[in-house]
């Protein structure tokens, strides 16, 4: 039996289910098609489980230095099965919460694989969704007025490197570790690679990062990269940039072995496992795009500023359209697409104002332009920096490495970028993002009275440092 909807969303991840909730709030009869679990990659294979593991790694690291705080923990033992159980409990709790939100919004959920059909007896336009049901029941036919594609992404692979799920893995398999390896090679020094390197090092794993480019974290400010690389190396993580892996040299025998050309020198590396962390690619296969005029590029769906594809009643959001590939961006893209469906217009997302976070130790958070980007775009800039060592709460906290860097336009004094490395910066970056949204100046941030003692004082001091007026330095 065919079912009619105002909106059908392919994919129940963060972008998809948030779009469904907003659609329900605006009175649209809405359905989601999800082939696995509501919550998608972020909840089940990405943001949430990895941060749960990072939290356990943080607690383990802190326990080992507890004597510095006057606490004697004579026996410290890692129970990794308990770590995994806690992670899964958090995921399960949030999963139930998402399912509850679907019921609250009267949003129908079809578990199965959805495919977009071309013009047919159901509709003269492409967009009817045929759902191959997960439970083996007859296909459902959904006839929507509008479609949002929110099918997410998966780990990108490298030609010639076979993922066997045991010795050579992606982050998907790493999240399911039953026991930790003694050593690991992480191929890729981007956000995912660095978070896993930090976490596994805290758990006591010998970590080597091989990065093809000339620096890790290529989207971050160079001074921030220098600081985090220094801190990671201090903790025993081996970071090698400019590493050109010889794919035909990879062997699997009691672990993984490979060669990589570093400059003019060929070096060999061995470890129990190898984690491939070289980015993500869109999930756009098998969903019927060939039955439409929808255009793709580099395995991502092309959209306009309103998230419409070439078929204007079919939208696409989140990881499957590329871009920054962050869960909070997918959510806002989903809401923006729904607003356009209902009202015919939407507020554009200014991606430069979106905060970015790396949950390693130390943490990294940023918003806006890096110093290099600001100069490339022709801005005359002024820069203020302030170290956490100058903030009393950081010393109390026992974590005073790192700094905050603020970049402003020299003539207009407009805020151009804020970059942080150090304790709890992922919880503090929203102040900077709000400053960017409101077109604040460093003076205005510096005039904001930050509570004492607090880690946030570092932001106020860095803002005042832009005009050489910082107090505690």
C-alpha cells in the first residue's frame, strides 16, 4: 500500500532526525527511512561512542597522576570491558531518547533500505521512495511531496589497502575492540586520527601516526598544530609527517608491517594493528540517484544554498554533501532545508562561524579563519595570545599547557578567528562562536567580565592582548 507524506527523509542520523523533528513542529506529515539505527554514525559509530572512550581514557590518565593532588591510589587497573560496557550504555540510553522523540513528534520510522524511484504511476516526478523492509516484509511505497537525503558517510578507504576488520581496521572496528592492542599504526593525522592517537596512548597503547601531508590537522592554525604536536609527542606518541606508504609493502603476519618513504629514506614500521583514518566519503550508492537528475561530485551530492539538488523538491544535507562533515552542521542544515520547504526561504549558514572541536588531550577548538587563511584573503591582522599558565584556575585544575589565540582585522577591529588548545576548550569555544555571530570585536570580549577563578578568563585576556592590554602577562 502506498503512503503519502509531506516529507520523507532518507537517513535517521543526526541531520535526518533533527530535520524530521523540525518538520513535525511545522506541521508536516513526516517519515524517516533508516536502514540501521536511529541516531546514525554520530550516535553509534562516531561522536558519542568515541567521546565516551575518550572520557574513560581521560579518567585513567588522571588516576595515574592522582598523587599530584594528594590522593594515593596504590592500585590502578584498567578494565577495558567495563569501559566498553559504559560506552554502550550511553549509546543505548541516547538511542532510546531519539526513538522517544520520534514518537513524540508522530514521525513514522521505516527500518529498511530506501531507494528513490523515477517518474512512475505514483508520481510524474522522481521522488517516490521504495523501502526494502529490514524485517523481510513487503516493500513499502512512500509518496512524498519533498525528500531530504541525509544518508551520512563512512570511513574513506585507500586503494590497495584491504580492511580485514582484525589487523587493518577503520574507526568502526576500533570502537568494538574487545581488548586493546599493545601497538598501533594510525594512517592519517586528521581529526579522527589524532583523537584515536590521544585516546589509545592514554590507555597505554604504543601509537605511531603516519601522515601523508607535511603537517597534522591541516585545517587548524599552525601555532595550534605546533602546540598539540609537541604535547602529543611528550606523551610518547610518534608522529611522522610526509609519510608516503608503500602499499605493496604491507604484510599481515603476527601484526601488520609496512614501509613508508620519509623524504628520501625508506623506513619500516610494525604494530599489532593499523587504523586507517583518512577521512570519510558520502553514502550515496544504492539510493536511486540514477533515477533522478541529481548531480554528484567526488562521491558527494551537489546542492545549492538552500540544500536543493538538481531536483528541486529533493534536498540533501549533512555528510553526504561533503563540506565540514560535523554533526552540529548536519542538524542545522536539516532545519534549514525544512524551513525552505515550508516557507520558501531560509537563513544561510555561515560556515566560517561554525565552531570546530578536537577531543584529544590537549583539546583543540576553533572558529573562523586561521592566521594563514586571514593573510591569504588579504586581511591586515592583529593577533592576541594568552597562555593558560597565566590563569589561576588552570593551575588549580592541574592542566596549564596551551593557549588561546584571537585574530582580528587591523582596521575594522572585527573578529576574524579564535583558536584554542588546552583544558576544556571544547566547552569554551561557544563564547567565541557567539562573538563571531554577533560580529563582536576583541574589545567587547575583553570588556565582558569573566568570572574568577575560571578557565574562561583566558579568553578575556587573549582578547585584551590583541591591543597589548592583557593584565596577567
